[in-house]
C-alpha cells in the first residue's frame, strides 16, 4: 500500500495517505524515481512531510505549486504544517503590500 503521495518532481513535500509514525521509513515515488524518507515526527493522514531540507522562508511546493513558505528550518522527514509554514494564498495583508 502506498503511504504518501507526490505528484510533481518540483514537490518538496509529500502528503501522508495514512497516519504515519515517527521513525517510519516511507517510500515515495516521484515520476518513476523511488526514494525513501525517515520521518522525524508523527504525520497524520492528509498532512505533509518534507522530502528535502528547507531553510526558513523557502517555498513549500505541493502538486508542483508553492502553497506556502517555511517559518523555521525544516529537515527531511519533518511534519510540515501550521507550526512551521505560513500560507500565501488568500492573504489580504500580502496583497495590500503589493498594491500599496
């Protein structure tokens, strides 16, 4: 059974298809290339985990598109969620800075 989903070779996160436990090694396939990631924390169903190290402020890419940016450094296998990512879509505060 596949444990995580990655749709684009641009993705730097994978989406858990089941509750995954810390220290589990998860196999992911990115456009025919298999790789494994050892989880550093529990990752609930539907949440993301990092495939690569990301510095604070880097984009989080899922399904080939940036969905947010990190607010702290992230290591491969880290749970990626609201505690270390800020969303970029629908943010009126960012829009006003661009037009103001």
